[in-house]
C-alpha cells in the first residue's frame, strides 16, 4: 500500500513538472505567434498596412473595424529603429510589443501635441551607446528614445476612422509612416536625422 501511494505521488509530481514545462515552453516554440503571423505582411523594418477588419475576419485578435492598422516587425541587430509618423487629426496610438506580443510601450494622441512624431527604439546596450550623445543635446526634445527588452519585436500604429470622410486622411497618414533601422549597431546617432 505504501509503495503504491509513493508511486502515485511520484506520478503526480512528474506529471505536474511536465505540465508546467509544456505550458512555459510551447508559446516560445509555437509557429502561430504574433511575430510569425505578421511575417506574411512583408519584410522587417518597414510598416505594412492591414486591410480594414471585417466582422469575424481579422488577422490579429480583437481588431476593431473602426480602426486602421499598420504594423512594423523590427530587428534591432543592425542599429536603432526610427519610427516617424505624420499622425492624423483623429485618435491614434503607437504600441510596441516584444516578439511574443507583450506590450512594453504605448503612446497616443493625448500624450503628444502636433501632427508628427519620431520614436527611437533601442536595446539596453544601444541605449548606453546613445546616452553620452543625448547628454550633449544631440537628441531633440521632440524625439522619444525607448528601451526595448529584446532585439526583435513589432510596432502597431492604430488610427480611428470616425466616418467615411476620414478614410483618405487616415490612409495617407498610415502610408507616410516609416520604420527603419539607422546607424551601425550600438553606434547610431539619433540626433543626426
């Protein structure tokens, strides 16, 4: 009886370990993560517009039909990422995610005055390389320098289309948005652009 209970307890513990391992491991190796799904849109370090969402037909979960989306998958291994956007005069937001789809930064129309934004995204090592330059004032106050948790991730720009008359303005703003890696790894000069 004691042996049977020990085997049963051992089996439960072993099963629990296997379960925890699989729950933590599978999302990292899944082929349908956000990064892989977005790869269909086009190459890295460039914005790609989504077609307007339709009821029941969305590329990503929870896409709102009244919003228009542009996505930039980025890879910081070649340098800092520069995102420039001419934002429309309606609600908009820029959200940065790591490869797994975990949000680490967000910005919207209520936080920025004006119609143009410039964001710089860098790894911690790249931030250290840029810090002496920013101390000398080479990064202007209008530019935001953001630390990324890893070299790979993606940025999502969302803009509201409150009515049909705004469709063209929003489309032009999304088309004018740029996402590009600039400068050598760890040695880019954001103030030069």
